[in-house]
C-alpha cells in the first residue's frame, strides 16, 4: 500500500494505441500513479496494461471516478465492482465522485454514503470527490464527518488558481490533486512561464507543474509522448524561488478549461 505519488498519469481522452503508449512509457519511466474514470471508457484497457505489467499492483496508486449516472440508491457499489473487474484488481487506492450530481438530482447523502460503504467493504482504500465547490465540500463533511473525504480533484494551473477551494481543502486536511495542470496546453506559450523556465533550463510545462507541486498538490498531466512524460516527471526536481512563485501567483485569470453545462456554480 502506498500514498498518492505527487506525479500521476492522466488518461482522459486516451484509448487504444495512445493509451498503451502513455501507460507503457509511463510505467517504464517510473510513474506509479494512474488516473482513470468510468466515463473515460478506458478502464478495461488500463486493466490489461496493469495485468501484463511487471510492476506489481501494490506499487501503483490507482484512482477511478464514479460517473453521475451511477449515483442512485444501490448503484455506486455495483458500478465500482464493474470498474474493479475492468481494471483487473480487487481494490482501488482512490474512488472519487467525478462531479457533484447535476442540479442535485440525486441528493448528496445518497451517493456519498454509498461511497463510504464501498470503502468500508474494502473496494477502495480512500474516497474523495472532484469538482466540488466549497459549499458542496462543507455539505460533504456534514454528511460523512470531518476526516472521511481524503482527496478532492479539481482544475488548477497558473491560469486558474482556484484559491478559495484549495485553501478550504488545506484547512480541512483534504489533499488536492490538480487536474489539467497544463491547462490542456495553454500554459506552454505563457511568456512568464517560458521566461522562468529559461532561467532554470526547463520548459513552461515543467514550471507549471513545479509551481503546483511546491504548493503540495499532486498533479496528473497526460501525455502520449515519451519525451513529455519524462520531462513532466523531471519537474519533480525543479525548485522555484519565492519571487517566481509569487510572480506566477499573479497570473491567475480564472481561465477554466473544464466547464460542462452540468458544472456546479463555481466559487
Ligand atoms: N476530474 C475531472 O473532472 C477531470 C477533468 C479533466 C481532466 N482530468 C484528469 O486530468 C488529466 C490531465 O488533463 P488533460 O489531459 O485534459 O490536460 P493537461 O494534462 O493539462 O494537458 C495535456 C496536453 O498537454 C500536452 N503535454 C503534456 N506534457 C507536455 C510537455 N511536457 N510539453 C508539452 N506538451 C505537453 C499533451 O500533449 P502530448 O500528448 O503531445 O504530450 C496534451 O495535449 C486527464 O488526463 C484526466 O486524468 C480530470
């Protein structure tokens, strides 16, 4: 059993050859944290790679996310059992609620209590949420108690710093995973990040990841290219100065990449 490694492999949009390349290169390079989701429709392919890999299951931190269609009474646990079967394992490291129920169609207590029961039954070591606002996090804590929600996965990068939610999570000992940590490529051409990168001999992408890691967030960039996967892993060794951290903090433009029509009223 392991804690969440700070650098993970995102798998959104990836299937077939690009997914295989990502996972095999990633595992070879030393990634030990994989982020998937029921809605990505790639859990079975992830499972095939993991089953064939020489890396043992207990060395990998595996996250999946329960889709909103699986929130109703009696649905969360069977959906996680299907995920486990596809992933070829008998436990998850982390099961997340992918998005809060759109328009509260399913009351939060209904799906969160099932998620807690999944943990009690040993289907997952930890549970958490994703895309929850501060108000929703408060409600979740009221439902499950102060230490049940171990993680929240949200979009954070220099162009969307999501400070209110990040600070609330920190104050309540909820670990934050930054998804789309490269703003799906938008950070790559950001002049300040490029300039800071030049000083350190690294890319703007690596600066973005180093900035998130320095704030104790885990990051899950996705890449189909071995050289980018290696570069992202090398961001773990980049140390930014206090001045550089502060300069990047001033870049926040509230530029959100993931904003579907069923998203909550963001903070
Ligand atoms: N919880 C949620 O609701 C949610 C929502 C969205 C995403 N996520 C998770 O977060 C993960 C990451 O998000 P994302 O994949 O959408 O966006 P991202 O990681 O911010 O950006 C991925 C893009 O950046 C490129 N890239 C990666 N490393 C690079 C590098 N070192 N230099 C230059 N380009 C680089 C990739 O291209 P190449 O393939 O060419 O390298 C790809 O086009 C997802 O895969 C998923 O697991 C979760």
